[in-house]
C-alpha cells in the first residue's frame, strides 16, 4: 500500500515519514511494493501468505477467540516478521524531531493497537501532522468518529474504474476503497485518491471514468503517481508508460480538473523527478519522505524495497526501536552525505536540528 501524506501543509521544518506500521493486508495485489502479508480466513484456519505470496503459514483456529488479523499478527510477531505494541510505542518515542507521519501498511486499520499508536502520534505532533493510508476493509472496521478525530487526512487508492478484471489488483478493490473512505470524508476528513499510472489506466476513456467516479463521490484531491518496480512488482513483466505517456495523462487529468473543478490534481515527487530527468529508469527512488518499515527499520525512501519488501541495504539508516531519529540522521549525514543530499527533505531546514 502506498503511502504518501498529501494532506499536510508544506512546512520546511518538518521531517516527513511514511511508517508502514504493519505488512498485514486483506488484499493480494500483484505488484504490491512492500510485498504485504496476505491474511485470509476459512472455517478452520487462518492463512498468511508471504515471500511473494509463495509461502503459506496456516494457523488452525480451533475455537481460538479474537479477530483474524490479531491472530495473524501474534504469529508474525513470534516469527519476528512484525513487532508488537511496545516496540511501536518506543519507535514513536524515538521520533524526536518535528515530524509529519503517514501511517500506512499493509493496512494499518486491521489492527486495533495501531490506533493506539496513531492516537499517541496525534497527541505528540498534532492531528494536522498525522495521516493514514488504508483500504476499504480497514475503513470498514473502524469507529469513523474516533479516527476522524485523530488524523488530518486519509489517502486511498483508486486506479481503475470497473469492479471486474481489474489490472494487478483483486476485483472489487478500488470500489471497496472508495465507498468506505467516504464515511471519513463525511466527517470532514480530507481524502486523497492515489492513482498509480500504468499502461492499463492511462487511456483517455479510462482517465475520464476514474475522474468522474471520484468527482461524483465528492473526492477533492488526486495524487498521480508512478509505479516503482519494487516488492512483488520487481519480477513482473510490465510496460511502463513513457515520459510522453505520463505527460499526456497528466494533461488529461488537469483538463478534467479545469472542466469540473475537482478533484484537484497533484503529482507525486517520484513521478515529477522521473519527468524532470526524462528517465523512467527503475533505479530512481526519489521521495520527499523517509520510511519506517513494519520492523522499525528507518530507510531513505518508501520505494527502495527488494522483491520481498525488505529495504535495499544502501538505503537503510538504522533501527528506530533502539535509536532516536536525530541520532540516526546525524550519523547518516556524516557517513553518507552524497545520498542524503538527494533527498528533498535535506533541502529544507530539518537538517538544522541535527
Ligand atoms: S492493498 Fe496495498 S498493501 Fe495491500 S496488497 Fe495491495 S498494494 Fe499491497
């Protein structure tokens, strides 16, 4: 699930972080950039798929109580594939610089304990600096009023207008996201539709339908994104749009914005950089955000993952469970100035904290 906070005001004094607080997900998208753990339930067992969906761990239910995602989490914590609430709270405590956090996943709303972390983050940094990226299944599990009081914005994905034969996603994924997220919008939460652009959704008629669906639902913001060939998408044979395709798609979205007024179109940093360089290379992971993964590892980009969703080693900064953000960034700056200079956040005054 991606993962960009598009709702905060630009504040040059803030570190922007995408925290993939869990990799547990109810969906199994083909090109999932974090290679999320797919959790499903039958009458007798819970099945957790990992390693590119090739490995299945089956947990007999045997009358055990509790919700399927909680049971899956307990198993994954025992396997050191996820961390528990105490570690998550320690990480939050270790975020000791003025920060803006987008909680993402997986689906962060599948686990009740993540709401406790989000609540404490909102107390620490202010609701306006906390956002959430989740899916329709997570949105359907929450107390809408409670979540609306904790976050300044919510992002969701809507990248195909039909329910059937959806490219790269399970059928029903987009419509579930859109229908459920609007419950939060009705409580005044700013919602943004993320649209990763692929060869399958950049024709004029598909763009028109996507835009109309979002406009009719009352969505006010769109984020156009590029797809990075990372996570489960690493091995996919994928025809990426050309620079000209991206520009044509952006122009089409902007013309629809001019015609209908909203949603307003924004462009992801990685896509902007791709166009600016005129290079669709797979090696460009530019982002305005740092990343914390489901184990608490801080890295320099929310896109630099290998095929199993592990952070690419040269992007890893350190372990947020045992170190403060200021210490990790201070050490990294001394060792690794060249790479860090490529990160947009260093061009702001956040570095002056270090
Ligand atoms: S919904 Fe997001 S996190 Fe879940 S499998 Fe799809 S891309 Fe991955």
